[in-house]
C-alpha cells in the first residue's frame, strides 16, 4: 500500500463516518450502534472495489434503503 493509498483510505473512512453521523441525525429512533453496524456491513461489501470515489455515498444510500425497509416492515 502506498502513501497515497493510505491517505485515500483515511479520507474514505472519514467520509464514511460523516455518512454515519448524517444517518444518525436522519434516523434518531435507530440506536447509533445499529447504524454503525449497518454502515460497517455495507462498507465491507465494497472491499476490493477498484473505484472508491463514491463508496461513502453508496453506503449511505444502501443503509437508508435498509432502514426504510425495516421501518415499513414494522
């Protein structure tokens, strides 16, 4: 892993954390631990993806879909 790769990974991790914070604000009824669990699950789905630019946005989208589906199922 190069220095650029590590820097990009750090930037991605920060963007993913910001996405988790936005999700926690949008879904205050959902425990933060549950949001973090879903974010981690969806982040793992992108392991090995060669293009990483939109990973945080895609994670946020996928978690929103899952939380909305859970809400509809209740």
